[in-house]
C-alpha cells in the first residue's frame, strides 16, 4: 500500500532532497576538517550549523516518509488512511525544516561576527537582530502550526469532527515568516560586501571575499518560491499533491543555507590545496613580504599582537590604538589580518 502511494512529485522530492543532503554532508565534513586545520574545531558557527544539519537530516527522513505515504501524489491515487499518515509526516517535517533554517542563519551570523571581530558595534547589533528575529519567527511558526485545528489531530485526520478556524492565519504567518526568511538570506549574503569593501586590499581580493557569501542569494530565491507555494495552497483542491512544491522548496532552502554558508569557512582548505598543487603564487600582501609574529623577537610579539583564528582561516593579529580604529586586511593564504597603522622595523625593512 505504501509503495503504491509513492508517485506524482514524490520521487522528485526524494531525489532533489537526497542530492542536497549528500552535498550538505560533504560540506559539513569539510567544515569540520577545516576547523581541525585552523585550530578552531568548535567555534560558535560550527555549533549552530551542526544543530542545523541535524534538524535538516531529521526533516530529510520525514520528507521521504511523507512521500512514501502519498505526499506529492494525487489524492485519487492514494488510500485516504495512507494519506493521513503522509500528512502527519508532512507537518512534523515542517517543524524540523523551519528550525533548521533558523539555526543555519545563526551559524552565518556567528561566522560574520567572528570575521568582523569586536569592531563596528552597530553592525554587530544589526547582525544579532537579523539572527535573533529570524530564529524567533521560525520557532513561533514551528509551534503555531499545531494550534490551527481543534482537536489538534484534525490537522492530519481531516474526517475527524472539529474545525480548523485558524488555517488562514497560519498561512498568513507562514507567508510572513517565509518573506522574512528570504529577506534575511539576502541581508546575510550582501552584508559581507560592506565588511570587506573598505579593506586595504586589491579589488580582486575584496570581490573574492564578498563573493564567498553571495551564494546565500540562491537560498533567498528558494525562500521566495516557498512563500509563493504557501499562497497557492488555499486555491487547491488536491492538497496532497499541492503541498509537494512547498516541501520541495523548504528542503531546498534548508540545504542551500547549509551548503552556501559552509563555503566561506572552508576557503582556507581550497587555498592551501591549490598552493600545494602549485596553482597559485606564494602569498604576498599589498605591503610586501608578509611578516609572521613567530619571526619577531618576544618583546615585539608581546607588544604587537597574538595569534588568532578567524572564520576564514588562521592568521596573526597586529593591533594598535589609533584614531582610525581597527582595520581588517585579508591575506591570500586563507586568513584575515586585523591591523592598524603600525610601523615595524624588521630586517632593515619597513612596512605599514
């Protein structure tokens, strides 16, 4: 009976979601390895993305179960009792899918905060607002869906006596949550441009660093399509088939947030790999030969800086008080140097 229920858009849902899950798992594995390489195995962004990945995998399993019980197929081709089980899996799927998106956004916010450092307090507050508001709306929607029907089991048992008077309100809140989800995707994708654009680095380097985050725009498009799918649900009579685009776009956004959000942290791995293959020139910054603190005298190291691992790799920090504040200078070997107007005499050479 269950095997016969799989049909329509069901196989498509399973195929696309499995592809996303496999790529997402690979990216998480690379991200974990990058953490070991850079010496920061469990920063805040890694913790949040691990939670997001766990919830996404649970949602993935629930999507497969829902499809096997008729979700995505036409109602006329599925036994009503089987379809009811499919609807139950579908609703539980949305809970884990929505929460996975929220935790995924928190991972990106944590990564940006780490890269940005303690500078620009107003920008930090803005990032925290984007992350916390998105998580709040996601948690609210994941909870609110279970209160639209009375009794609550009528949510998946349509022939049960009762009512679903809050169905319209649930759809409206779902559209709002989806719209803000798309907005936050766009914000988190574009925000790094403002962080990296003012750096004292080449245009190519600035565009490259900002471009690492632009993949979030694709997740934003998926969020828009998800909201459009919600708007069309009330006009559909074949609900079993009609909910499949919503689930498909939801799981697509899930995996895109995890995949695209994992590209910046593993940048150092690719840079290191290409350098070992001899495909990139040795790293030099705009000031000439890069100087590591390990080459300085102990007194210079104590006075000028310390080692720090950033969200894009490991590097040293050279800090000094100045009227200009702290400036972040990207390095071509995968790290970010945070420095100010400092002059150091080393081997009869001067650099700023």
